[in-house]
C-alpha cells in the first residue's frame, strides 16, 4: 500500500488542479461564529485513533460554551472504536476510502444541512478541502494548519506561522472561530467509558495477586504500529526487573495487541510474579478503562500516549529523533517522561536504563503530588 502513496498523491494533485476553479474562497471579512445562532456542526476527523483523542478537548470546549449545539463527526474505521458510544456526538459518519460507500455517505451528510463544517486535519488535505466545500455548501468553513489551501477557509489557525507547540494547543485554536478563548478550555478530555468498562477494569485489578499491597500501578505497552517503534523484548525484561527492584510494591500490567500476546507472555515468564497481562478480547474502551486506573504508562509512540494523558496518567514515551513530530505529539503537559532515540529511523538504540531514569522521574512526581 505504501508504494501506491505517490500515485495517490499525484491523482489528488491532478484532481485539485482540475476542480480548483470551482472552489469557493473563504470570506475575507470573517470575524467569528455566534454559537447561540447555530444548532448543528460537522467536524471532519477521518484519521487515526490518536488524532481523535487529541480532538476531544475541542468538542468539550464547544459543548461547555454552547450546550445546545449538536456535534456530528466524520470519522474513520480506525478511530470508530474510540467514539462509537460517545454521547458527545449526535451523529457519527465514516469515511471509508471506498468509491462504493463514500458517495452515499457524503450525500447523507449534505442533506443534514449543517450550519458549519470544521476541518480538523492539521495540514493541507485535498480530500478534506473538497469535503468542507461539498458537505455544507455556503456555510462557514473552519480549518487548522492550512497553508496552500488557506484561501478556501473562512478561518484558519496555522501553527507553523505562529510557532507554537503541542498538537492539542494548536487544535484548540479552532474554537477561536466560535469566539471561545481556547486558552480557557481544558486540554484534558478523557474518552468516554461505559459503566461496564469501568467495572470490568476495577474487577481486573482487584483480582490480581498482591493487589492489597500495591502502591504504584505501572502499565507497559509492548506493541506499536510500525517495526521502527517496536522495542526489543530483552530490554522490556530488564526494565521490568529494574522497576520492581526499586519499587517492590509496584504492580506491572503488560499491554499488547492480540498477535503479540505470546511475546508478552515470554516477557512475563522472565519477570517477577507481580507482572500481569491484560485480558484478551478487550475493546479499545475496555483497554482505556484499565489505562485510566494506572499511575504510569510506559509505551512507544502510539495512541495510548494520548489516551493515558487524557486521564492525566503519567507517561514515559519512546520516540525517534524526528523532532517536528516529537514536539507536536509528545505526552501533553509533562516536563519529563520522554526518551528520544539518537536516530530518525527507529527506537532500537534506546536503552532500558534511559527509560528507567525517566520512569523514576514521573513515578516520584506522581507520588509527591498525587496527580
């Protein structure tokens, strides 16, 4: 699929050049939208789980200022597990990248007659640009991070020009288009958890051996979406044993994707008895409920970083040296807790000692201030 990406980009560029004369420019005199005078807003977020997690503060900020506004979302099959039961959303639509399914979805959205469309993709996207024009014709179009396509949006916050930092702060600037001061909106917005998922997480921890003496719950995620972000198995074993040596009353929970549960079991077999594997067959909501009860999560750069921080769980994240991506997506609101590789390609050179040092920093902070 990656080899087809250049072809896809060329096709989109040609598509844009062909239809750009018919695109409507943004209003030069745009000031802000009066949220009290609109009822339905469509947000475009057809991306990955992490992109959706960092967007949740925007939805909560809009709801807080204008509780009567109904928010709908155009998501993707990838991030649907995070939002499918979330009461934040009036309606959820999916962009599937399917020529058979998407046209019907686009027509259904257009018939909703939304008062405004918000493109949350923090970059120039041909697909999102045309969606913003087609799905709510004649209505305000709000964007973030647009450069080449800035002229087609009524409002845009370009973080590159303003030289600001984290992706959450940048995305929250969308609310300025609704005359909401984004600096007064909380950056922490946890994913929705059902009572069933919360209860299941509580029962999981209460049933673990040594739970009565636990003073620190540590999660370790061994899975990542790319081989470049997979840390070596032996280093996980060394890290776990170092943690338990200094924190003998800690309880460690291993997170893994279904196809890596065997690898997780091997790690556990080489560690102390106070190391446990999360149950199999859990939904993302169930996993999030377990994360919410941790004190610290250690993980490669994945969506779990942002889920944990949304619950204000301290994170130790492992990153490649690609600094633009790191500065935008590092664990939000933490001064420590990041380990950056000495190369741009992978995290394989990161040592267990480096991760342990950052773990001790965030663990001590957690115990000192109880946050």
